[in-house]
């Protein structure tokens, strides 16, 4: 087992990475002094696999739990689902000393975190991410929230979990498409902060795709380390934390205009990162060779690297980007790369240049 | 004009109390460095009176505003209204540098504050309370939120305003019933923290009821001072802040079981405070003479001091109290008075004793 600490003063917490960690949940919660009652929030795809084991572990530690099941998929990340969770928490009389457990992927984690941040003005929560994407990204850092029709994550809060348990066994049963989508965030960490790690991913991609346990464990822990370091320096995104949004401005807009249905988050930000690399080469001097390495690694991971848009869709993309949280003073700001491993945030990009990047339709090499 | 400072480090802010302050809004927002775009959230009863003046003041300072109008009354304090506000903010492209203004009573303030706390993970907001209750209580201290069917304020956040402007002119047009409801919170400050102030209220009640401007100004400012002092010591209700909930455990339950329709908040907590005084006399040695002074002052203010409950209602009251945020480890905790001006929080009260207090049906003297 690997332990990564997120250093946030009295809100510090550990991310534990290893096989079989789900069964240690009850002991961990007791060690942290969490209450004796909790709700496990999961979705109808994940709950049948793991909810029983999770609740048994809690029960053995003397913690009473109730299971709240929501729909699977990005469309469940809505205020309607939040309302339904609140009502069930109230019905089961969860109080301030109770806590909530997120058991699932990024959608369940973001949604559950927001419920925990706002129910009774905030109660503790624990993340049990069961997808690669959630383990390396969304379960760490305390950004929680839901979508509006107008855009992704437009409603939310900062609410740090008390603990993150990344059970690597859950990756074994992950659908292929979900695994690949998770790789989009993994690759991001290489681009924004660690060229050696990026090169390792280029080399070890086949091992990751066949879910080699040792490689997976090392890679997940390294991603969490990078994220913890960034979040530790800028918890509430005053500045630096924005680098984590590399590829997300366009990615979020793509998700919004397709009503969160067509693309998984990882797929949308794969396209977004390839476009951002293209913009980086044109505006920030990223060597074209690096831009191509970036595109190729996403393509080799089986992720989409380009998108064909109608004129109407293109208009909606710009409208959606305008609503992104990274807009400031009416200007869309991008995170761009100087080289692999080094990015800058707050970069202005002329609209004509974004249009150009959207047109970058060269089919990627396999 | 009187200025009360709420001392909360980098989240400190001023409460300004005086006649005609609404027209200074634009200048104040500029002075605070707030953005150039905002939404004014108000209800359909208050907006026709003051929205135009508020927006003119903003316009003169070069701040663009959009008006969002919600229904009036406690039932508007719901997630449904929150969703509608989010959608309108997104539609008008409010971004992170934008801000929100709450123009109205406690419902508008709590609702708007919650929208501000969660839209784009939090944007600044300003309180323009137009009722006595909102000026002395709900606009100060950063507790924001909405109700669930199961109970009052069960969903929310701590999000401090950047400024509170209490324009005393708005009290002139306040309906009689709203004025009296506001007095319930005013009297509370005397009970929990200032016996001299309580005695002044006994003496000056007629002046308050006829809305004497000088008396109103002094009383509003004193209430804000007491609240600012308590909040400054315990922003997130770790302990002391609970004293502000004197009379609220039963009060909130009464509001919940009547579906937030029958009682104004001030009326419900009037009944709650009279019951708490009764419990205080029985359990904490509050002199019966003081309990009667408390009851009489509420009655002289034209507020209800007792409630006739059916057996079924009584059962629902206990169920609602069990869900109150002040419940901890399954036990309902009360704030009780040792004497007028001194209270204790976290007091355990046996259920039989609560039953007795609910039966305390002596009609109050006028």
C-alpha cells in the first residue's frame, strides 16, 4: 500500500492506494474518529459490486450505514439527484456527527461531496473511488459539485474528504472504455508537471492497458502525489491550481453541448488536451514534436483526439466556453504548455486561434 | 449612520445602519473592489419598492445588474428556487468576478447567500436586508441555506457577505406583522446577552412599535453588535454561536410541521423562546419572575406565546426536533437561560419536560 498525504493544515488527509482497501474502511473510519452512522452513496452500476463489502466493513467496526443509490452517468450529477440524496439523509436522520461515503466514479464523488458540503451546512465525507479517473483526479482535492444545463460543475463548493481509499481491485472490473477515459487524466499529469512520468507512460502504456497491478499502483500513486502537491499550494484555486484544468476549457464545453451524454469526461478532455497542445505550439513555443507526442499518446490510449463540429455546434461551444469558471472579465483563459512537464495558466487565446485548433482534424497515428 | 464591524480576519466586513443607505450601494461596491456585473435577487413584494433605486445606484457606479425575482415567503426558500436562480445567473453569464445582492427579508438573504456560496463554487455577495428581522439577525454572520421538507435550514453553507447595508427607511413600509416578527429576534439578544438592553426594550417597546427612527437605529445597531461579537468568536458554530439559537429548536420544528406557511419565523421563535424560558425556570434556576417578564415582553409585542397542539402534531414536533442541526448523538440540545442576559448552550432536556413546556398554555397578559 502507498500513502500520499494532502497537506492542508487541519484539513489534511491521506490518500491510500493498494489492492483490497475497501475492506479496511470500517477500521479507518474509527481511527479518524468519524461518527457511528453514515450513508453510502453509490450508483446502480457500482453498488451491486461493492456496496455489500463496504457496509460489512462498516458494520464490523460498529458503524451503522444506509445505502443511497443514484443513477449512473454524468446526467445524475444534477440538483435533482442532490435533492433526492438530501431527502434520504434527512429521512434516515443523519445528523452533524454522521458522515457520508462516496462509492463510485467521478460523478458519484462530486455529487456526494457536494451533498456532504451542504447537508446541515457540511458534514464529513470519505471517498472510495472505483474508477481510474476518480482515483487519480476527482476524489482528491475537495472540488465538489454538480452540473447545470448551461455548463459543467457550475455549482459546487470546496469540501475536502477526510480520507481517500483507492482500492486497485476495483480497476480490474472497470469497463475498457472507462479505463481509457481515466488514462486521459493520467497523461495530463505528465504534461503539466512531470516529463519523466510522461515518458514512462509512453513506455508502459501497454502494461496499463492490460491493467498490470504493479504499474497501476505506481501510476495512480504518482498522479495523486502531483495533485496533492498542487492542491496543497493552492486549495481554492487562487492561481496555480488552474494548471489541473489543462484541456478542460474545451473539454467541459464539449460535454455541455452534448448534454453530458456523448463523451465520458476523459474522452472530452482528451480532445481538449490535444487542442490545447496545438494552441501551445502556436502560441507558447511548445515544440511541434511534443505536440505530436501528446496527440499520439492519447490516440494510442484509444481516446478521441479530434472532433467534427457543425457550424451550429461550434457556436454553442464558444457560448459554453464563455460560461466556464475559468472565464474572468469576459475573457476565456487557457492553460497551455511550454514543454512537456511545464505549463502556464491564464493564457489569452484569440478566438480565431481556437477556431483553428478545432479544425485540427488530422487523423492521429495508431 | 452607525457602523458595526464583524471581525473575521480576511473575511471581516461592515454592517452599516442608517436611513437612505440603499442609494449608497453602488459607491460601496466600488469601494470594496467588487466586479462590474451583478445580479440583484429579490422577491415580488420587495422588488417593486426598492429594486429600481438599487439598480440606479449600481448603474451610476458603472455596475451592470440583472434583476432576479423569486416568490415571497418561506416556501420560496427551496432548492427549486435555488435552481431557478442558478439558471438565470448562468443565462446572464455571471462569472467568478461578478457578485450577487440580496434585496429583501430573511428568506431572500438566506437563499441568495446560498446561491452565492455555491454558484461557481462561491462568488461574493452583499446583503440589503429590508425587514427588521433580516437587519438584526439573518443578514449578519454568513449562515446561508434553504429548507427541506423535513426541516428548516437543513441545507446550507457558511458564506460571509462582503457588506451589510441596513437602510432604516425600508422599515417604515414594513407590514405591521413583519415588524412584530422582527421584534422576536430583537428581544432574543436581550435574553441571551444584555439585561440592560432587555430592560430598555421593556421601556421603549411603544417607540419601537411606532417605528421611532432614533430608537430603531440604536436598537438595530445594538443587535448587530451582539451578533457580530458572538460570530467573531465562533464563526462556524463550534460552540458559543449556538446561543443565538435560543428558542429556535422548538421554533424551527413549529415552522417545519406547519410547512413553513402558518407562522412567520419571528412568530415561531416567540413561542419557542417562551417555552425555553419555561424550561429554563424548571431546569436552570431562571427566576420565575424573569420567565414571566420574557413572556410578557413577547406578548406586548403582539407575538404568539403559546400553541395548541393535537396529539398528532405533538408527535411531528418531536420528530422535527430530532432532525434539527442542534441534535448531536441523537440528543436534542437546548439553549437555556440562567438569568436574563446569560444563557447556556448544549443543555439536555428530558422529553417529559418538553411536553410540559408545550402545555404551558396560560394566556399572556397584554
